[in-house]
């Protein structure tokens, strides 16, 4: 598109030129659009349509079927039919194919197929790739001279399937859904690409659009003339009484931004989205500019797309200040010319079309050529923006690279980057810098042949191995892999800082710099994708802010979720860095179904929760609108925008209050310990994200801090320190921890594996020195769930109880056909098998069914036995492992087709053993669609569901399935941990002076993994489990003297010195305990709530968020 075609401006009179700049721009903002306009406003009645889904992903290479029934009151005498589709289509009128009009683009001959009365227009469209859609306009002249017009709009019906007769009259389409309107005839990308859809607009609509464009061209001239006279904006990050603020051009501004993705503000819809947030009082914008869109060839640039975007935002909102994301993807021409500089993957070559999280074609972060060329291109871009008038309103830059721009390494999920030449060169250089001489390298690697010149990046098999089961041993043969990860993370951090340095240099320090970095929670990935050098980034003067989205899982985003920040928040505040909470909330208006709000009420509850979370924990926030690029804003509702305005005003008001922490609990995190955690990442995710998630539901606020900041000035005087993932500790770190926790009656909680690894290797001495308890390491894999042995102990008394059954077998009968090969089924397709497995077999071998497999990535797999199980008390399984420990559970499908899940077990012996699975211990499966109390016989299918870790061979021999009958004994038990997680090693407490509360039974022994010991001045609590429930944590905090505001374990509570937030899924009556003489003020209604004996009683609606001001008496 030409730049002038989408410009703004208007004619200025001599009198207007003499007005003050501020008054003039305020008038300009009013004149651009004389009256309020919804983002849904369109410039043509004909709309691009698609099925309500993501066309580029869910609709890729798919056909969608559209129908429109309409009535003509008279016989037609003339007709004009225009239709445009992306990519392929077939059109039918009254069941007949519509012929093309010769030599006329997008025109079709409709008149011979039309008739008086009911007519049917039917179109099937195939979207091959990218965006998809269809737009049409049918204009019919009737015998009376009247004109009837039929256009594509939301009245059309659409389906994924086209059954027989779908394109004929009389077909029942009542079960089809309404088509989704994407945009008008002038929308991008189709208008810019010259599809010709504008022919679907009427002459009057096209004329109105041309007049708007002309008016806007004139208006832009005036605005640009003003911008040329304004000084460059400057911003600075500051904290005032615990609250983050941006000092922008001498004014304190709450750091709340609007972040529309793929925005086209040159359309009325795009401009309206900006205008909505302007009117909600938000004048800070985050937009992303792609370098590959403007870097056309070596030394050739066209910045017109960036200029259009920035100019239009400033025209719509003259007070706008912009934080510009710089997406640094290498252009295709650069990639084609520098294939030796690509990322390499241990699992295979890069492939075009792969997702960024897989084997994506991209420049290596270790490539000096890419850094040099891209660095120069960024400098050219910054010099351009510093020179043009609209660049004066850019207050900061955010260099972005890696998976989804977030500085995760491409292929991080399971493809093990980066084995390419560029990273190989960098790894060898890093080894020389680190070890200085090859003698030191050989000692560290325990490899007498190791040399700098031919050292290679570790491959798949090396990364999958770990000397200590889930842990890599820094004093053993794992050192080569650990060293690579250290180099890998050094490369990522250096790359990020290099681009921040370029920004600082080219803007002479004027602009803020930052990145998507510092994710610690919600990271279900191996070390390749982590942000491990967060502590170093926080110390750099080149970085002013970091940002991250909140957790992408149900307990973060659904109603009742916590909206958890994914970084170590309090450490950012300690270092004076701004955190920007990325609120990409899927409102009820979103067309993205990632845990979406189902109603306006849920949307209000979610955005109030997200804003309250950011505010209370001292973060800024930007509202992310992925609907902006689809002309359907996710926040485009007056009540939603009014709530955003109220929350913004609250943020501005809050700086007058005290925003400091009142937390008495510190969750201590160590990103660098992730170098030492092996495959798969399941345990790390369950430990780090699982415990973090539980803490939001203990009824007390808590802080997250880096291990490096444990003694940093400015921290509260915590009562409880929970050490989350401090697996590797050097001597100085151990001494620091000891100084902090062993005083003032504090409680230290040591979770799974904390302190196990030292610079000298893996040793129980590290555990004992840290915890003060004698311990042993047991090198076995087992279910990570402890049976509580002291159920009346205060720490265990609140744990939920469950029942466990045993069957004293009196009669058992083999299932007929259970050992017939035809009774066993692998439910996966050949395509899935080829993609997910290195090998897989299921066959009869002698007198057993033998199941062998090896997967390509961490997952699960299953096989089904269709031999029916008659009424019985237990299912017996005679089995043995042929290749190491075999972890699995059994699921049953009952007579009604309802699935049930049993407990997980581990078979370690290669000799035959018979396991008994009482039917009373089977619970309704998490994926069940129907509700039921107990399985109904006969059981139709028996499923063995096994854990699958990459690069591991598994083999299980099944000798028989048995229907067992006998006497059933049921007992009530309390457990702690995760029964579905099988891992090792075990860390068992052997200290005779400790109180053991929970044990893991294994191979005839019982190992104490939950224990407490009280010392003079402090208490040590060992929980050698990778998951700890909210019930145990709440009891632990209460025992340590931490004030708990709330008892309900299903509700989320956040608090600082001035604010308190409650979020609930179920609603109901709540009792809030206040720690001192104070009252609560509901910040939505203004209601003052008095406390009686320190208790405030509340009634909360289901799916709601309440935010309160804490007012001392």
C-alpha cells in the first residue's frame, strides 16, 4: 500500500495555528471522529467471513461450508454477483455451480440461476494456509425496478462438514453455526494484497471511504507539524512507597499500557480500538514492529510500515507515548544466504513450516554474522526513528527474539538446540575462556581425550542421560552437558544485552530498554528454553524493564485461578526494575479459546483479578489484544472498558498509599539450579509451578525472591523461607542461607533435592549441612507420594483423607482371551506412531503379551485390552519388566462407556509378580464426559497407561489378567505429594531426633521423606517431595506464626499494606481475618466493611473478584 493512501491530516486556519499546542491536539482528537464509534464499525455491508475458529491453525488446509437462504419477491431481470475467497472455493446457486463471467475478475453469472421466491447461495472454501475467508455481494434488479442486495454477513450459516445435499435447497442447516465476521471489504491483508474484494462494496461505500482518507491525509499534516516542534519524550522507572511508576516527561504515570497485536490503525476498526483505550485514560501503547518487514536487502530498508503504525496511533491519541517492540527475526533472504548460521537441532534438521517451539528455521543466537548484520540493521532503524517526528514519542524499545519473541531458544520443547556450526564455534570459545587449558577441561569432563578444537555440542543421547536419575552430577560425567547449558544461557543473555546496548547508544540513554525475560514459573521445558541468568540481567544498567504473560494453565486463568506472575517478582523490585504483567486475557469476546471467559461477568472478574494482581505485587501491566489484527477487539465492550478505566484510575490513586509488602513468607528460587535437572522437565514443572500455585491458596501473601538476593537490603523480616529449587549450592550460598534462616525463630522448608548438589558433586553431606538433619540418598525411582504416619500432628491434621482398599483374594479366574494377540490394541494412527515414537511393538511372545516402545519426547502412551472383565472385587495383573522400572496406571471403560482411573504403580522386578487393583480404588477419569458413582460391569476395556520419557527403552511382559474376588478391607489414609509422578532419587530422613510425618514405601522398606526438627532459634522442615499441597503449606505457615487472612483453600488471596484481593470460583460466605485494627473499603462499590473481633464477613458471588482498600482505624 502507498503511504499517502493511509495518512491523516486536515486543513489548519491561521487562527488555529495560533492556539496552544495542547488545546490544538485536544481539538484534533475530537475532530478525527466526530462521534463515538465501536470497533465493530465497518466501511462496507459485505464482510469477510469464516468459521468461528483460528483459520491459520484450526482451519489450515480445511474446507468450510457456507449457506445463505434469501427470498426474491419478484422475478429477477438483471444480476451482478461478486465473490472473492482465500484460497480456493466452489459457489452454488440453488444447487447449481455458478459460472464465471469471462474476462471479468471475481464476477460470476447469477441471473440464469435466480428465481422469484426462495433462493440458496452456498459456497465451500478451502484455506490452504494463513488467514482464510470469503466475501460476496449479489445485487439483483427485480421486474419492478427495485434492487435487492445479498451480502456475506453474520446471518450466513457455516459448518466444518458438508454432508450430502448441503448445497441444495431444503437442506436443514439449523445445527450449523453463525458465520464469524472478520472485517469489511477493505480489510488487511486481502486489500493490501490486491484480492479485489473492494468490488463487493457499493459505490457509495467506496466514495465515503475515499473522502475519509482524504480528510485524514489533511489531518495528518497538522499533527506532524506539531510533533516536529515537541521535545523527545523521556521516561524513567521509579518506585514510590512500593508502587512502580513511570516518570514520563516529568509526570508520574501508572505503568498501564494497551498492547494491540498486529494492529492496522489505518482502518476504522483499528483506529477505534486505540480510541477506546485513549478514552479509558490509557495513553501508553506497546506495539511490535518486525525488522524483517522493513529490511528488504543488504543495506536496503523501507520503514513505511513502521511509520504508518506510529503516526496513526499518535493521530488518534495525541497524548500517546509508545513502547516499541523490535522483533528481530532474520528476513528470508538473509536466511537463504546464510544457512551455515542457522540453529541446529540434535533431533534432526530444521524444517520450513515448523512451529518456533520445534525445528524452526532461524538464525542462531550464537551467530556473529547474524549479530553483526542485525545489529547494524537495528542501528539504521533507530537512527530513522530518532530522526522522524513520530519517533519523538517513543519512550522505550523492547528487542525481541526467539520463540514467540520471548528469548526462549527455538526448538526448546524437545528438539535440543543448538548443534549448528555457529553455536559449536561459540561453545569451543566458551570452553577456552572458562578452563584456560585442556588439562583442566579433561579433569572436569573426566575425559582424557577432550580438546578445545574438536569439542562438540552434546547430542540427544547425552542430554537424556543423568548420573543421578533426575539430577545431573556436576562432579561427574554430566559436566559436558552442564557446561553446554551454561554456554547456551550465556549466549542468550549476551544477545539480549547486546541489543539493549545498541538502543542505549543510539538514543543516547534516552529510551528505556527491556525484554520478555525472567520466566521462572509455568516453564514445562528443559534448560534450553529457560531464562537462567535472570540475576545477571537484573544487575545490568542496560535493562530497565522485563515482562511476562501470566500462567497458561487452568489454575492461573480459569475462574478460581490466581493470575500468577511468572517471574521472581520481589527480586525485580529489589533491583529497581519494572515488571510489566502481560494480561493477554481471553475475554468472552475473544476468538481464541485458551481458557476463555464464558460471559461478561467472568471477563470483569478476570481483568479485575489480573489488574489487582499486578497492582498488589508491584507490577505494571499491559492489556494484550490479539483481536486487534482480526478487527475484533477482545475488550470491545462498554462495561469492560469502563472497568479498565476504573482500574487505571485506582493505579493512579494508589501511589498515595503504602504499597509495601506485608508477606511473612519467602519462596526462594534459583534459576541456575536448572542446569542440573535432567529430562524430562515434568518434575521441575510440578515442583516449581505446582508449589507456587498452591501458595496462592493458603490464605496468606508471600514473596518470591532469587537465592542471590537472600541478604539484599530491603527485604521484609520473613518468618518462613521455602526453598523451592535450590538444588545446586556452592559454599558461599550455603553459608548465606545458614546466616539467614537459623535465627529469630524462623522456619526453613527444604523441598525436594534442595542442597543435594555441590561443586564437588552430588552428596548427602550437602543435604545434611543445609537442613541440619541426617539423611540418605536412595537411587531408585518410585511414586512421589508419602503416606502420613502422624495424622494428628498439626502439620498433617488438615490433609484431606482418602480411602484405600485391599482385597484378600479368595477366588481368581483368568480373563478369557486376555493373552490373545487380537485382544490387544494400539489406538494410535500410523502417522502419530511415526511422529512420536522411535519404535513400538505389541505382540504375543511365548506365553505373554509383550509391549515394547521408545518415544521421541516426554509424554504418555497406552494400549487397550478388549477382553471383558466380569463382576469382581479387583483386577489382577501378572507382569514383569524387561527393561528397567515401568511406571503405569490402569484405566477401565465400564459397560456404559464411562472411563475410570486407578492408582499409578511401578514395576521394578524382572521376575513375575501379581498386582491387585481393587475396583473400589478406581475414580472417575479426569476426561470422563458423564458422572457416575462406581464402575458398571462388565468392564468393556482395560487400558494400560504408561509414562514415556524420551530416549528410554521400555518393555513390559503381561502374563495374565485376572478377575479377583474376596474380602475387601477399606481404610482411611492421608497422603502428601503427587501419586501420578514417578521419579528418583529418594531423599530420606534418618535423623533420630527428627519427627517423621510421612513415608514412601518402596521394595519392602519405608523411607521418611516428610520430617520436622526444632533447633534452638529455628525449625527445619524437610519435604522431599516434588509437590506439596495447600493444606500442608497452610498448616505449616500457621504453626510458624504467619497470619492467615483466609481459610478457604479454593480461593485466591493477595495483599499488601494497603490493598487486599479475593478471587473465587464458587462464591459464598467468606471470613477474612485482619491482623490489626483496620477496616476494608470495597473499591468497586465504596462500601465500608467493619471488622468484628478482627473478622470481616463477606458474601462473594460465584466467579468474582473483590478488591479492597485496607484502612487503619
